[in-house]
């Protein structure tokens, strides 16, 4: 892992879990797999604190453990999973877009808690939704359960591995750590639970509506523990499925920009048909016939079969090769070339960065070298129609920033400069890796800046929160307008302006983090696709 990635992981761990978990997590990232005693010794942390920190990290799938033959257990950080914490807001927003507020809260609870049973999750989400509703209205457990089932059917949530049943029955000394296994057929199988009830609101008073004291009520709840119907079956958010959805959205958007809305709708239909059957790392989607695509088009989308065939032919003949034809049965079999799409998206991202960083003329040279593969400096000047001095300066700028590479081809074994060809070329993969590294640095800088802004105005923010809490409590008790106005005047006009400026700056930094993460996702997807092909 690079220093930029380690720094970003450190900031994310500290923001989500605090200093102790951050110290243990970063130590594991730097050193690799380590046993408990070594971690405690090297970080100068008590074994109890290390145990708690490791429990938190394992609960959130950020650390895995492995039992060695000698019986020692070693813990290893999942670096790529740690960086996914940056994308949590995007996962939650996607769930809200697809499955409304209920889906949003289900995914949010899973990300906040790492793993949860379905029954506990349904009850907590129902309670949270009930609190936001008007008085007298409640959320049924059955409604939350149906949304959870839909999320499982579309693979956005999945079961966690369970302790192997044979392990507990085997004779002999107990294992130092349990072995977790999962049957792939059961990963999205929802247990049949009869969850009957409604969400409850939190009560501020010590007694409930019946007048029963809170302490007595708690005693009853601990004495009469009901058996949990799905005890031991834990669920987690399936981040790979969310990534597949983000990739599909990027493909649809790219087709819409290149061609038109109808073409993008056809591609969206093809992706939706193959989203469950195609693995996340596959280079192609499953072949789909023209007849199947026509039947699966959204209702109300009035295009004839003949027009659909024309669109598919246009998509298949496009030079970018997003859609490919793989056979003639069923009116023609079509696939989406996912590897080609990711390559085109990564290339477009690099072109955009070059244009923003160096200007339109450099972008012209960059596109020219991409198209021609290898060019000498004189050829670049002639093809780009740019004066020799300017072209040389622009090529040097991009060369020094690693967007363009220089390849030497000697005519003779002595590598004499006069008898050597110097060709400019673009290696998309290495340029994507370089840009990804810079994106990680950018996000770390944005997080640090946001933390600095918040820390500098900490007292003012606390004062604002106290005033807002007082106003809310007075409104609940029916205070007069004059009293509320008097409380509001506790914050002066300059302080109010300072708070507004701070909120605006923090919102800009948050939006920038999300935008940079979109670039990170495209580059990571392209690099991962290339790695799997090799």
C-alpha cells in the first residue's frame, strides 16, 4: 500500500471508530498479519484494548483472522475494504433511490453495525421510521421485512459466513478461533420469520404509557428473554453488488452521451437482465437475444422490434464496441463488453484531467498519441499542427507528470542517441494507477481540511447546537414568540454569518470528496478488470 492510501485509511478509521482502533488498524496495514501479543507490544496498547479494537474491525469486515498449524491466530487488515468506508454515503443514497427511505435505513444500519440479524434490523429500522412519522402513525415490521427481502433478492444484502457445524461436534481441545463457512446457495436465502408488530417511539419520561416504572420494565425484559427466531444468521451489505450498480450507471450515462436516450435505455435493459447472472468481475455480460431484450423493455417504451434491431446494429457497429454481437439465434445474440467500456471510461477520465491540467492543446496531443499508439516528436508537431517549440514544451510537461511515456528503440546495440528512435506513447494502465494515487492524496487532503475547519469553529458550533436545543425544547412546551426571539439573539449576526460560511465550506468539501470518489471508482474498476484479464 502507498503512503497516500495508508494516510487515507488512517483518517477514515479515526473518523469512524476513534484513535485506538485507528492505531491498531494502521499498524496491521503497515506490518501485515500479526498475532495479538505482537500487536499489543508494538503499539504499546493493553491486550484488552487491542481485543476490543480487533472485535470492532472484525465486526465491520475490516480485519480477517487465520489460524496457523501451531495454534496461533494472526490478524490481517483488509486494505481495499478499509478504503470502501469513503463510499458509505453513496451506498446509502443508492439504497434510498432504489428502495425509498426503508431501504436507505436498512443499508445504513448494516454499514453502521457491520453485521446484524434480520429480526434486530427490522425492529430497529421500524422504530427509526416511526419516530419520523406523525403522531398516531407507525411502521409495520412486515413492510420493512418486504423491503429487506427485495434487497436480498437483488443481492444488495447477503448472509455472513457461519461457524462450521462440524467444528463444535469434533472431539478434542477447542480451536483457538472458529472456522467460518458459507454455502453459496444460501447467501441470499431469507429465513421465514413471522415478525408481527409495529415500530415504537422513544419515550423521554421514565414511565411508559401504563405508568410502569422504567427500572421495573427493564427487569421484566431481562427476566423474560424471548428466543431470537433467526439467532446466528447475520447479514451484511454486499458492496460488490453496489459497485456493479455504479458501473452499470456509468455505462448507461456514457451511452446516452455518445448516442441518445433510447440507446441508453436499451443498454440499461440489457444490464438489468444480466445483473444477477453475470459475476461482478466478468469481462462480458451473458448473451441476450434481440427477442428477449424486446420483451424486457420498460412498459410504455414504445419502439417496434424493427427499430430495436436497428439500434442494436448501430450499437454493435460503434467503434467503441460497448455492445458486441455473439450470434444470430433469437434475432441476434448481444453482449455488453464490460472490459472495453471500463477502458473507454478510464481513457475519457485521463483525457479530461489532461485538458483541465494542461489545456486544450495538450489534450489534443494526448488524444493524438492515444490514437496513433507511437509517435516521434516531429510527427506530433505535424499531426497536431502545433509549432515545434510549443509541442516540445507540452510533451515535456506531460512526460514529467507521467501522463505520456518515452520509449527508446535503438538501431544499433550501442544505444547512441543519433541512431535511436524516441517514440511517445501512452500506457493507460500506468497512467490510471498514477492518477488513482493522486486521487487518494486529494481525498485525504479534503478530509484533513474539513476536520481543520470544524476544529477551528468548535466552540461556535457547540454554542449553535445548544441554542437550537433550547429553542426546540421551548417550542415543545409552547413558548411565546418573544421568548424564542430572545434565545435566538444569543448568537450575534457576525457569529451567524461565520456559521453559514463554515457550513458552505464543509458542504463544498463533502461534495468534492464524493466527486473524487467517483473518479476513484472508475479507475479502480478499470485496473481490477485489467488485473483479472492478465
